[in-house]
C-alpha cells in the first residue's frame, strides 16, 4: 500500500498541479461519500477542475472449497489488489483538445485456490495472476477527433479494454466471466488487466450507435511474469490484430432498455505449435515426431447485453457470449457463457445487485485426440480433457458509498475437464473499495 500511495503522490508532482491544501471543506458522512478518504480537504476536486482525476482502489477475493475438488474441500485462498490511477485531461492541462492520458499502477498478492485446492481450468478468483507483484498497468495517450467520432489510443494497454469485453460480466468472481472470456487469453496473445502490451488502436463511429475498432498489439508473454512489470522494452515475437464491430442502444433513462451487441475477431502472427500434427500432417504422438510450427492463428467472438425489464432503479439485464478458435493451435476450441443480472433486487436496497451465470468451455478436439493417443501408448487416461462448466450466483451489497461486499457461490463441473476430479462447490467473497 505504501508504494501505491507514494506513486499517487508522484503523479501529482509529475502533473505539476499539486498545491498547498486550502481549509478543509465540510466532508460528507464517511458511510455516504464515494471514497473512503473523502475529498482530501477539497484537493481532489481542485485537481479535477484543473484536469487531474486521481483514484485509489482496493479489491480482494476470498474463496473456500465447500466440497469436491482435488483436495476434497476445506481449502481456502485469498488474493488482493491495490491500484492507483491518474487521468489527465490534456485540454485543461495543455490546451490539447480531445486528448486524455491514463497512468495506472497496481500491486497484487495472494494464493490461487484453483491451483491449490480444485484443479479447474478457469480460476475461481479472477484477481489472481498476470504478475503477482507491483507493476505499471497502463500508460496511454488517447486522442479524439471531430467530437470523438474518431479516436486513437497508443501506449501500454490491454487488448481487453477495447475488444471482447463486458462490464456487466465483471460483477462475477469466477475468471470464466470477468470481464472477458479467459479462452481469449489462453488461445492467443490477447492481454487483460493488469499486464499491458505496447499497442495502438483506432475507433471510428461511422453512424449513430455504431463503432468499428481495430488495433495492433505486441505478443509478449513475459509481461505476465513476476518482476517484469517495469520492463518497458518492446520484445515481441509477433503481433495481434483484432477488429470489432459494435452496435449500442444508449441508456436514455426511465423507460429505455439499453444494450450492446459486438462481433469481432483477431489474427495473430506469433509462431505456435500445432496441437496434433507434425510437419507432414501426421500425429506427432503416434509417430514420435515434433509438432508442426504454425505461423499464425485466429479467433472470433459474438457477444451481447440487453436490459429486458426496468422499473425505477430496478432492472433485469441478460448477456451471452460465444467464441470459436483456430483448431490447429488453440487450447480451447469453443467457449460459451450466459447469465442475468438484477439491480435493486429489494426496494430498500436500490444500489444492490444480484446475478447468475453459467459458462462452458470445450477443449480443442484435436488436442483431445493427441491426449487419447498418448493415453493409449502409456495406459494413463487421467489426462484426457473434454469440457468443463462453471456456474456462479452472487449478491452485491453496496455497504457504503465506497464499499461493495459481494458474497458468491460457485459450482465447477468436471474440474480440469477430465472427469477425474470430483465436482466442486466453492464459497467466495469479493470486497471492492474506492479509497
């Protein structure tokens, strides 16, 4: 936490706008205000008026196996994240209209219950991973033109910020839902928070409610490793080229039912091993050869969210996602998820949420064939994978203006996709605080 606070202070110095604190304004009640530390005697508001918006955050995810999994239940895991962000309005700071700079850092630590107690494919704590250390998580310049009808962004950023993601999904703790399909990360050089890539993307709004987005991202696996979060050198072994077309129905308040629908895909030039064939197109397992090297791979997705009912603060929304991948190289060939979310489930709790979602992933059938052939030769069939499913239900209570407490219950069917590990029930708890 000390490093996060020190870096937040350095952001102020970098921006050149820190000034002596004026007499403290009367603060709101600590349970009502939007941040735990308040307005810092008015400093936060003054900085925002000058073009610098600062935010500090804490999040944790705890999980316990209630039954099943590879350890039979009773195993716990905890992971946490501290983050700091500065958003610089360059129009206010330097007179550059339409320009925004984002600078963010984060620190993660904890234990992965999926590895230690369950053995499933997609973590029951989505906060775990992507470098459990202190690192820079974003450094970007975004520039809008013609009233932001055309926008370009470049720097250290995440593919998942602009492609194949859903904010609605990130109310869930299981990595299968939040905020994008993990199959994108495991099947390609697609990157998610907090491990960025050097990249550039452009977004065009050709017509009302329509967007077309394209980008180029380095493929660089070492950025997710520990102690690599401040290595800013470009060391790519290929590029990822995503494209997405989206249509959104905006939220116009009472009576409107907002939603969005996106379709997209990527082409990647990094070299990867074929999951089944050797250079002659034969089974490399049966012939004792090496897998062929493929010079590209691809993936595609379709996703949507739609509010279907609304009455005052209460609303019901549904979402669904479907993804398919190149079977020559992919770890997973298909991924599907769907769910619903209810806001204001009780009249007395207008800011609470509740949700239910299910996800299904199919291990690449060609990879399964290779595993079956290996099992035939060795007699060990425990490693043959087919599919895994996850279900999660949550209730998110807005405990204060700055704190969300979100207990959840998860069920993992066929952990590890083998059918060998018993199905697992997992109890979880997410805490999110705006500091």
